[in-house]
C-alpha cells in the first residue's frame, strides 16, 4: 500500500508505546515494511512517565528505608538523607537510557511519523494531522496501540 511520498507499507502501527513498538519490531523482523505513528515520545507512558520512573523512585525509597535500619544489625553509619535533585536526575538518566535503546528508527524497516491522534477509517487510508500538515497513509493492515493516555481509546473511531 502507498504511504507518504509514495512509500509503501505493509502495516501502520498507531502508538509508539511498548505494545506499538513490539508490534512494529516484530512485523519488521518478519519482513514487513512498517510505519509507526506516534504523537509524542517513543516509549509511551510506561517508559517516559510511568513504570520506569516509578521504579527508580521506589528503589530509592527502599534503599533509604534499609539504610535507616543498619543500626539494628550493628552497622554504624551516618543518618541517610535524600537529595531530591539528584534523585530526579537519576530518574531522568534511567528514562534517557531506555529511550536510547529504542531500536525502531535505526532498524531501517520501520518509518516513524509524529502525528496527532489518527482515526482508523475502514477501509484505509489512515489520516493523521500534525504540525507538518495532514498526511494520508495507505496500508493493508493497521494495528492500534492507543496506550493509556486519557481519551485515547475514544479516538479510535472504527476498527475494520
């Protein structure tokens, strides 16, 4: 199917979170030409705002708690304190490391398009709007990976 500027795609994946990236990568591994439409940052809520940052904060809380219990085991140490600025920097470093590992763009078989929410008309093409203007992509298959943002599910207007 034809895409932007005559590109042809076998699959358009809507959403660049963990599910969308997995679908796009797997389809590319199987030989499909894949277009990934993501309106924000690759990785979705989990990588950028949810799971990954929360795990860093939870680990810091556990370490602080454990350090405060050292005396109960005969270990003498200074009272631990929290440097919030450094903790937030560590959280951001973790997110950046995860984002660097996102192999989609370098795979050569997956094209990424920044986009606003894209409805799924039946039959294709899939249309999306962005700062670059409206684009139309034709594909044989579409995979909605709308994620967890408020209202995402209501933006998928139809599914063939």
